[in-house]
C-alpha cells in the first residue's frame, strides 16, 4: 500500500516509543528526507535530518540512509554519497541525539570506500554488523553484498570483510544491492534487491543463513516483484507484527515518473522460514 505519494526513494523506518520516523534519499525535503507518523499510514514531512554535509560528499547525491538507536539519546545514520576524490560512491556515518537530527558527520573521509571495486553503497546496520554493496556495476564488475563488524561505538569497521552473495540468478540481471538483515528463530534472513532500479524488472529477493555472515542460500524467485519495479526494502517489527517497507514507481511511468519512487508499507508474514509479502 502506498503510504506517501511524494518522492521518497530507499525508505527506512525507525520506531521510537510510539512514533515512527522515515528517512529517504535526497529529494524535495533535503539531503535526507524525513517523515513522522504515529500509525504508519499518515506521514507528516518534518524536513532534513542531515542538513549539513561533510566535505567528502557531493550535494544532491545523498542516498539510502538507515538509522539505528545506539545507546540512550544516541542515533547513528549510515548513508551513501558520491565521493568527488575518487569519483565513486562511498558510505558515511553521522550522529545525533534525537531521531529527527540534525545528524552530524565530522569525518574528513568516508567510513567505507571501495574505489577499486566501483565504490560502496546501501549501508545497512544490524546489531554489531554493517552490510553493504560494492558498486561493481559502475565499472562493469560483479556486485557483492558484504558484511563487516562495527566497533563498539558504531563509527568504524573492525576485522575482515565478508562477501555474502552476488548476482547469480537470471532475474537478478547485472547486480544485487540494498541488503537488509534480520534474525528470526535462530536464522539470519538477508533481503536484497536486484536488476535495475529504473526498470519494471527490479524486485526483492531473499536468502537465509545460520550466522550473520551466512553462508546464505537464496530462495530463488523474488519475494516481491511487479510492474512498478518495487525494491530497496526493510522490515519493521513492532507490536507483534512485521511490516515490509519499500519503494516503487507508478507502474505506468517506471523510471520516468516525475514524483520519483514512493513509499509503500504492507504486512509481512511467514510460511516457516520463508517470508510472504502482503500477508
């Protein structure tokens, strides 16, 4: 179900007490577009959560923010921007004392930048792990979903990185991206998007593994697809329900809709260890 009809690509929803905050790729509301709701259906624009950008970023190219509460009155935002030094995308982290921000990134350089692999995008934190994608399709190389542990303060990466999955199925086309991980009944579920974001073939896939680094086994066919090219999902678990949050185009104007991609939320249920989008 479409819950916000404006431009709001790569949505992420954070629950704080009885209030929900949604963050998205840059657009009419600012660098990190931000909405607020109390019911997940009606959303109020509340501005820009990252109003000031660090020097290593590029204005107008700020994408895919995800926020995690990290201790009392401390919130971390992981986001992507274009790094003018390398010419590729990179991942940064910003800190705030309020879910609305302002988030501040004081770092002189990105948290993560795999310039030799095309760049790094789509950071997604889960507990003490960070998941992301190398932007291999930007240089004609493979794309991988990676994982690496975060430091105790969440501001640096520690230990080795792990390659989890890459594009291997026909429906995935040239890339996999937009990872999101959750644990359920002792198994780790990796959601990801694949194909081209501006094409109807864009869709959401699923894989499952025994640890945060897998090995992950793909479910096969997409768990969410359709004429609107839905993708870049996350899962919000609240009050005993799981909700699937994602974006999609107007099905009649995929890749060209002047509004851009809009935010959708629907129920997520489970058949054993397999997720069912839409109940």
